[in-house]
């Protein structure tokens, strides 16, 4: 087996293990890891989007069987995200002569979304506590959000559609924070199920869009999946034995450092 093929299997195994262990971090880790291995950024993003869609499909099926998906919320998010993803792909394909012309947009988007993902992971417990307190106290802004939930959900879907298509990052962890903020009364397992299902839909459409521009390396994608799928199972099995308050800061700090690399270097 070639060294490059083994390295892609190893990369898939590492990311799969982290995803299984923490439930987040797939796109946040895969795209930066591939670029550090010498893969062009547009190819890393396009391949990672389809990788995310395929690797998360199993989780979405399990959540569906356990009725952990709020389909109304999923489809409302998709109402904004799917058209936004398609239009973003159209803009990249028709407004720029080639991938090098919009590389700076992809790099900036990736750095920004890594930063957002890192902060979402690190601050999620505090945000959840504050949202719960404000829900109980009938906070004014909370009441306004409740009155405009559908419009805000579609708007956040649009934002997710654009940024995920440009960076391959955020469909999971940032999507969870959006749902926690907009739907604080929704059980966490249903937030996760809804987010995973929406992420599958969004990354599939965005990935197919990148595929139409030749940004998907199918050979590499196959080896990433070979490495990741078994490790997702192993990581998931071990996740119950490790404390979340230890795992979260490590992952958040890693993404924070990676974001600085793409923003400033």
C-alpha cells in the first residue's frame, strides 16, 4: 500500500475516533488535517463534505429509528441552508475563473468557522445554563426569539448553508449551538438527532456541488472512510468512560489553534 493511502486511512481513523468520542469535530478536524498533508484546500473541502454526509448517515438513521429527530425543525433549517448552499456553489463556479481565484475566501471561511466551532465547544455548557435561566425568568429577548423562531431558523439555515459550503466546517457543532439557542426546551438528544440529520442533507448538497466543480478526490474519500468508520464505533464505545469536561477543552483548544493558523498564517 502506498504511503499516501496509508496516511489517508490514518487520518480517517483519527478523525473517526474523535467524532465517536466527542460527537463533534469531523469537518473541523478533517479539512485542516488534509491541507496539512498537502491536499489543495478546495479538494479537501469538497471531499470532506461528502465524507461528512456519508459518515453521518448511519447516525441519522439510528436517531430516526429512536424518534430523536424533529423533522419540522430539520426541514425549516433546510429551507434556508439547501438553497444557500446551491447558490454558493453557483457563485464559486461562475464568478471566478478557477479555484485559485477564490482560495482566500475558502481560507478565511475555514479559519472563521474553526474559531466559531472552538468557541461553541468551549462555551456550550455556560450558554445552555444561561438559556435555561432566561427561559425560567421569561427574559425579554427570549420572548422575542420565541415569536420569530421560524424566521430565525431559516436565517440561521442560510448562514449555515453559505459557511459550510465554503469551509466544510460547522454543520455539526455550530448547528447544535443554533438549535440550543433557538429551541432551549428541546431535549438534547433531539437537538443532536435533528442537527445530525440536517448536517447529512446540507453536506450532501454542498458536496455534490463541489463534485460538479471537480473538487472531490474519490480515491482519497474511500481511504478516509476505510479508516474512520470502524474508529467511530470504537470512539463511541469509549465515550461513556471518559469525562466530557476533560475532552471538550482539549478539542476546543485544538480547533482554536487551527483557526489561528488559517486566519493569520
